[in-house]
């Protein structure tokens, strides 16, 4: 099956980030003709026109037909499909995250949003078991996909093997991890790979067996577990690149 070379990114924040990042070509923008005075749509329209991107004001039904979603927020962009990065290009980045068995697009988008916020600018997706960067994932990520270098080339096990060969410290997040992730909050390593599993299927056993650290999030409440993207957000915050302290003149 030949993959399409075009797709429809929807949502106001994703539209802004696609245009801001400039990583993929935008062919046409479709905006809601019923709300031309919406401040955010007007701002988006001005940016699109400044970038010489064609704008069409259309009805809600047309926006739904293009996006196949009610979550379009009045903005749909016809764009080039998501441009994946190369694994070779990411080796050497200080913070990488690998999603293993994360099957829910909403969890993928949520994790990517946290990854971008907390300084993990490289993401590894296995070719099986994790969704592609569909427009729905871009929407949930609030456009974070456009500022991340995302690879989808091989299996989770091979990613870990490659990263280890390049000197990465591999940390797997697992509900059964005996070490709390906070114990590694001060870990000072040049290169770190955080592996995050899904809710129904956790990180693969081979990775758990070979990881440098297997960590969990120790809970104080009574319910069983955290949502995958929430747990990931905590780990990404804890292990992400720390901002440099500001120096006053």
C-alpha cells in the first residue's frame, strides 16, 4: 500500500506549531467561515498570509470532512506528511525517549507533549506496536511533534542496543520498578535514554533485563496505577535536562 504524501493537521495549536516550525510544507489552510472574528483564528490567518500560504474560509462540515474529527477547532491545514528523522542523526543527543508498546494515540500525543516541554528532543518509535505520527497524535501533543525529531525505523530492542553502543544510560520506567524515579533525579550523565511502556503492555522483558536502571513511581494513594502519559510526564520531568540557572548582571 502506497502511503499518501498529504495529510490534514487539525486544531489551532497544532496549526500554529506546524507553521512556526516550518518543517513541512503547508499547501492550503482551511479556517471556519462561521467565526472569522475569533482572535486566535485571525492571528493564525495573519501568520498564514505572511507566509504566503493560501487560506480558504469554509463551513464546519467541510472542516469535519477534511479532518474527520470534531476536534478541529476551526482550523485544518493540508500539509506534507510528518517528516521522520534518522536514527543516525539522533545518536549523541543528551536526552532521548523510547516508546515501547504504547498503543493509544492519546497517550503517545500526551507523552510527546511532555517530552518536548522537559527537554527530550529526540523520540524513538518502534515500527510495530506504536502509532505513526498521525494528525490525531499531533493534535493531542498540541503541536509538540513539530519541534521533536522522531524516528520510526526499527524495533524497541534494536533501539536500546544501538543506544547502549553509543554510551547511553538506559532507564526503563516500569510499575514494578523497585527504585523510585526520584532517586535518579540528580543523575548527571551525558546521554540518557528513557524507555516508557504502555498501559496494557509494559516495557518488553529484554529491555527490562538489560536496562541500567528500572524505576517506578512510588504511590501513596489507593488506586492501582497512573495513566501512561501521566506517569511518563513525571519521569520526563524528573530526568529531563535541567534549565541553566539564570545569572544576574
